[in-house]
């Protein structure tokens, strides 16, 4: 199974989690994802995802001047985005527990 198939289902949640910490723009988000080990993420994956998150109301964007060149489109998590992140985290913990159980790890008591 290709990693991209697994990644597709969790990338939205990862981006929301990063934006929950601070506003960011696309290239900065891509760098953060790379630092977390998601080195296969490219602009062709990230930018459509950001547009989808904005269309869903999970993020808002504001154009701000950049000291290093053209203006940047900063993204901020909305209240709806925080709810989406909380839902993702709950689903992630459940799936993580189920997969760990199937893979032979001990089931958490929590």
C-alpha cells in the first residue's frame, strides 16, 4: 500500500493541528510538515487541501505584506476548524487504538 493513500486521510488533521498553534502561510506550513517527517508533501498536494479547508470554513485567509517579497496569504483556524480538529483527534485516537490492537500491541485501559 502506498503511503500517500494513508496520508490522504490524515493530512487535513495535521494541517489543522499546526494552524491551531499559530497562523501560517502555505510555504511555511509545508516546511513545518517536512520537519514533522512528511517529506513527500508538495505544493500540488498542500495548496488544494488549504483551498478545501477554507471552502469548508475550517480556516480563513488574510493577505499580509511580506518583508521578503510578495504578500503572503496567512491562514488562521476558525471556530469551525477547532471543532473539526477535535473531531479528527477523537477519530484518530480511536483508529490508532484499533490498529494497534490488531497489530498485537496491548490495548489501552483508557
